[in-house]
């Protein structure tokens, strides 16, 4: 399931989306595939800077072209 979710997120992710929108899409996919729960931590940052995981309340950054995006569930 995790591999399927990450593959679909790779196809969905693009500049202009906020971090939480990408995590919410990943959670949506998981639920469609049968997941009953999950906590999705994510973050984006410019290349060369740490993209440390953040809780949902701190996932408002807008992804820019060339950024790094980290996601875990």
C-alpha cells in the first residue's frame, strides 16, 4: 500500500501545492486502498536546506520548483 501511495503522490506533486495538500492527498489514497488510520508528516524546503517533518498545523508552505519534499506515514 505504501509503495502505491508514494507512486501516486509522485504523479500528483507539483509546484504551487501546499505541503498539507500533498499529505492530505496521500491520506486520501491510503483510505481508498483500505487504510483505517495514519499520521502523515511532511515538509518542503529549498534544495540544500533540511525539510524536517512537521505536524499538520505547520504544513502551510507552498512548494516551489526545485524544492525538496519529504513525506512519511
